C-alpha cells in the first residue's frame, strides 16, 4: 500500500508542476446556462440525476458485445441521458418525444454516433486523411460530416480519435492520424473545429468527443484493449499533446480509454480524469466511458459492478456507456457512503450543460428535420468533395520507368480479390456508409477510363488462404467471395487475363476490417496467397501497378523490390474508386505523404522517425555494426519513412537560409527554402520542417516535426517557403515536467520527408 501511495504522490506532484490554465470569466450565456441547470437540478430526484449519467445503444451499429434493453420505458422513467447508434429524424424524434413528453421533467436526450470519417458520404480513413497533410481539407471533411450527421438527427460524435500510435500491429491506427505528435495535434484541433463550428446551437453542428483518453495508441504488443505502460517523459512530450490540442480547441466531451495508466484503468483513473484533464488543462466538458468501459473494470480486477461504478464516478467518468452500472448501483452507493451526492450532482450538471450548449432545451427537435435529411445527405456536391479528398490522400510509393500515369488506350487487366468489392472501399468504421451504392475499383476504372480503354478483370486469388481468417476479416457486411477451386487454377486464369493486357493493376492488400477495432495483426505483410498471385503476374513481363489497400503500414519489402509501381490508396471512402482512377490516369497528380513509417518487417515495430539516439547509435544508412544499436538481419531504416510520398513530377530544394543563427527568448528567426518544380506537370508538395535539440537536460529525439506547408507548383515554377522559429517551438517537458526551451544548439531540417532534408544550425541564447 505504501508503494501505491508513493506512486500517486509522484503523479500528483507532476500534475501540480504544470501551471493550470486560469479560468476565463463567465460570459453572460455561461451564467444563464448555469442558472438554468441549477434551477432544473433543484427539481430533480437522485434517481433522475443518475438517469442522466446513463448512455445506452439504439442497436443500429455494432460497436461492442452488450446490448441495451427496455430502452423506451427507461426513457419515460428518466433513466436514460443519451442514446447512440440511433439515426434518422423519425426514429430520433420518436425517442425524443418519449423523453420530452413522458418523463417527469421533460429533459431531452443527447444522440451520439460513431461519425469517424464522414457520415453517409464517407471520406478516407483518418490515417489516410492525415496523409493529405492538408489541414483545411481535413477540417472541411469534419464540417461536412457534421452537416450530414446533424441532418439525420445526430448531435454528438465519438471523434476525433487522436491517439498517437507507432505500432502498425494495432488495427486502430486506421482511425488515428499516425505516429507524429505535431501533425496529430494540428489535426485534432481542426477536426474539433470542423465538427463544432463556431456555435454548437446551430442545427448543423455536432459536439466532438476526444478519444481515447489516454495513451491507448501505445497498447502493448499492438493488441487491442491491452495495457499501456510508459514513462512520464514520453507521456507528456509525445502522447498527451494531441488530446490537449483538442481540449484547447473547445471539444465538448472526452472519452476514457480502455487501457490502464500506471496500473489504474483510465475509466477509474482520478489522476488522469480529474487532476490532469480538469485541474491542469481546465477542461469543463463531460467525460464518457467507452463501450462497457465501466463494467469491464470488473475483469481488470477492480471489484464488482457496484465498486467499479463508484470508482469510475469518483475518478471523473460522468457518463456510463452501456454498462448501466451507474443506473443499477449508484443510489445504493450513496446510501452506503461509497459515493457522494455532490459527485453525482457534478456529473449530472456536466451532462445537462452539454445539452444546453447544443440548444436541446430550447428545441429538443432541432436535429429532427426530415427536409434536411432529404436534401443535405449524399448530395452530388458532397460526393464530389469526397472524390477530390480521396485523391489527395493516396501515396505514390514507387514509380519506376514512369509506369504511372496510365495511358487511355489499350487493354488494362484489373486483378485481385479487392478489385471488385464495393463493401470494402470505404474502410473500417464507416458505419453509416451506403455500401451497396459505393462503386468498386473495377467499376470506377471503367467509368473514368473512357471508351478507348478495354478493361478486363480476373479474381486472381482469395483474400487469404485461411477461410476462418477471411471470415474474421470481412465482418459487418464486408464479405469477399471465395473461389474454392485449387489456388493454382485461379492464378492461372488471372495470368491468362494479364497476358492479353498492356498493363496490369493488382488490387491487393487488406480488406477493410483487417484493420480497425479488434483487428490487431502479428503478420503485417500482404497475405501469402496474394503475394503468390502478384509474383505470377510479374512473371508475365507486363508492367504491374500494385494498388495497395490498407488501414495500416504494411511490411511490403518484397513488393517494393519487385513491383515497378505502387500506389497506396488506403481506404478512400464513398468515391474512392473514382479517385483512384483519377490518379492512375493522371487526372490528379498524387501528393499524399505517409503519416506513419512503413517497416521493412514486423520485427522493427514500433518504428518511428522521432526516436531517441541512444548512447551507441548506428550510423545513418548503416546495417550491422557490433556493439551498436541495430539488428543482425536488417538496417534500422524504415522501408518508407514518415512524410514520404512521390509525385508524377519532381521537386528540388535549395539550401536553407536562416535570417539569423542566434536568437533570444521572446525573439524569432526565419528559415527559408526555395522549392522548384523540376518536372513536366503541375504538382503539390508538402514541405516539412523539423528541428533537433542537440543538447538537453533530458534526451531529445533525433528529429521533431514543427511545421509544414502544402504548396502547388506549375512546371518550372519556384516558391520560397518560410518557417518562423520561436522559443515556443523548442519547448519540451523536462524531467520535472516543466515546459522549457533550453538554451543551446539546434539543427533545423527542411525537406520532402523526414529522411531527405536540407539542414542548418542555429542557437537559442540565454
């Protein structure tokens, strides 16, 4: 017990060591809200207050194993505060009418949904969106998602997911922005702004929910729901900033993560939810558990349902998702002195304030417009924007001999298990996407290619030779048919198709549900049966383009060494097929850059560019050197580094010009490079700016992204790109968890990716 106490003393000290934000003066609207909520709560019974803390599922989308029961009567009895996975204005109005007309105090419900990368118009998966390196574009996708979702009755989304992850085995990297703290923080900020707009009471905005708080992306072994263990240095410098950025952007709610932190699961972690989130960061919204996160504390070993419910409430989890532990046990816990009425009041107030901010007390049906549902969802303009967005996220990994773009003539063979699968195009967590009307790659190519191109098709291979694995990887209606003939016969048929073509498109990789929640993988290569198909296609001597579908970085070393062209298309949403065709035929020049490093093999995982140097670093580009930090069998280098992506044109970078080589705190300097399009077509380039602190009181990463600009250049055109370096850009949390910029030498790097940079030096003076 003394040991546990000492640990929490350390954590408390850490929290206190970072200054809390000064509370802002209450606005008139805020004062009105607090008065309204106080007057309402004065009328509420304990049972009604506890009811507000109960979130149940409407059952339309599967996100967990438990199912809510007897929902309608509970609404009427004031035992439910919100519902998720219920859609359409008619269904939501029906539930809301029960709450408003039949419950004693007529308190409206809040309606949530997993709006992760678009609503019915789906956009590329978040890992792909991050690869656009276009913050305005990403914010616009969140704005459009909010418009569509709110038109269908939703007013709360369980997004953005801002977990930093550096382990490609973890399936939920598909929902993340990748490995980098700075990029992830910027995306977290714009996603919140996109969802919430400038006024939550507007009927086309929805409340954001930042998840998964915290550190979920560092689950051990890349296994979903697993424990997380990390130092405070890594926590504060690498993993916490994106959550903080979302909070600073005004996110109205936070979702607690499944994992434990310093031995205490997040749902019951008082240091995390109270000391850090509320006291340190000044968060004033509410915290919701993840799906059955409260009752799952029983399996964590924290007690029975009553005990874990009390611990969760006391720690700062305000709303219980699906477990109904609060509903069933909190009143008894009050009577037994295990929780206080003050704790229940605090949680209830936050839920009611969220509903007030959404304008539900003014008009509980403001999100129930049948007209909006007919006119603002899946519109031609929305679908066109989805198509344009997807094309900006694809990453050209290889393009030997200018294999791409394809010519609009001759015969193109489209081969592979993912070539004609509509359901897998949007990607994981597209729970509201209309899979039936989403075009397959084959359909998209035929429509975009034109009448001078003959497009042929062959299935080529099963997704995987293991039928059970394929079943597990194609759930939620994402089935891919299996060809039960001998593998050799199926491949032989595909080879015949390829031999009659001028070029071959191999549509291979993961199915949509091979990544995402509960889709961790220990083998992150393309399935062997697909690799055997690819090898057979290459033996034909025809040019082969690998169109790679994936929700995570894959280990594709063999493919990279043997296939002339590789276009990583992730999962691109409703209009992915057309967007892929746009890029393959050169109507759009690819400009995506990787938001996660691709490893040579799974043994390198976790792999990320901003690693520490160690006391025995291996030379850059080196392989094995005895008594140096490396491997016997491969170099330390990723197959494709963070920030990497090719174009149909080429860019050159000038040397860096610094406005000064020294500056003092409170001052700034600029770093300039001239970027020139040295190719023959117009293209976009994400210019990336990194720094390195050469000497610090704590070990520092070899590179840290500090800025980026995406520019467009015509052939022969040059632009000067300017980055301002301020003291704040150089800050980090030291061993005392104080945010400091320490005087000394720094390197600055500017380039097209984290590896291939120009560099210079400057000094921060005392």
